[in-house]
């Protein structure tokens, strides 16, 4: 990346929800407002899952041909990723939606609303999304200076970036942040064979070995080990100051 202030700094917000497309908690409104407060100094984009209950026509989602057909390896299977994009109404902020109908085209997020049982492939769905974010950034050739993950599910992405991609030139110098908004994490467990599903380029980052068979809440504990972690809803102006401080202490 070029020197710190010679170009408009790029910030990626990876999130589990964003107003008005999907609203589970107050975090959806908060995340949607951040880019507007940051736009004067940063080029901000958002990536989130394309949940099945998000209406393409209502929100004018359209397919990004460059992103469609990317194969994401989960375990020993390849799954096609389909990328869509829309703008937050009244703004120029682009929101990218990562889709695979088999994984995300459902009526529930992590439990079946009809049976109240967890989906058997939740591991695969979260891994698909995490690897999908990495693949989309490389395909778009859009290298963020800061990746700010929002919501418990995105914590898995932070582990990939910290423990596997730290030496990848594409992500060289990227600053990684995680914000937890939820007070209640889904009371579910990763499967015992999570490490085999999550491997990337034949490598299994150590945290995935510890997560195997454990509760989702353990994911947040792993994230706090060496990754800048915040809770709650800091004022957007606070993030502007924090981003500046974070980047000014090391070359980008």
C-alpha cells in the first residue's frame, strides 16, 4: 500500500446486519450510519450475508458479474459465491451481499423457524461467508487499510486474517478491528470437525482446533486474544479519531 495520507484511506465494514436491508438489533442502524460520518476522510464499503429474507427487488440489489461464480472451498466441497450490490438509500455507500442460495436462502439465520432446531451446516455457512469476504476483496482488487468486523459471526473472519493471511501481501499492513454488539450469542456449538471444514490452502489455524466442538461464545474469547476488540456503540466521531491514531502509528 502507498504512504498513509497520499490516498483516500479505505475502510471495510464487515457486518451481520445493516439498515435498512436487515435489522435484528440496534447495530443495524449504527453500522449504516458509520459510512456517512466517515465519508469525508475514508472510502467506506460494507459486506454482509445475503439472507433469504432480503428482497432483491425492494432494495434494488443487482448482480456483480465479476463476483459471480467464485468458488469457495469448505471442507472438501466447492460452493459458488454470487455477489450482489446495492447502495444505502440516500447515500453512495456500497453494500456487497455474499450469496449462496443453499447456505443463505432460508427463512432463519441459524435455526429453522419451523422446527426451532439449528441448521446442521451452520459451520459451513459461517466459513463460506468468511472465506467469501477474502475472495471478494481480492477479486475486486480493493485492499482495505482497515477491516472493521461487526457482530459475533464476523469474528471468524478476524481469525482467518490474523492467523493465516498475515503474510499475504494483499493484506500487508491492514489494521484489524472487531466490535461486539450482542449480549446474547446463539446457544449453539461448532461441530467437532470444524478444523477440517475451515482449513485454507491445506492449513488449519490453531484457534480452529480449540473451537472444535465448543460453543459459539468461545469464538469471541479467541478473537480477544491479540485482536483489537470493542463492545457497544462508540460515537462515530470516536472511530474517526481511533482510525487516524491506529494508522498513524505504523506505515500503510
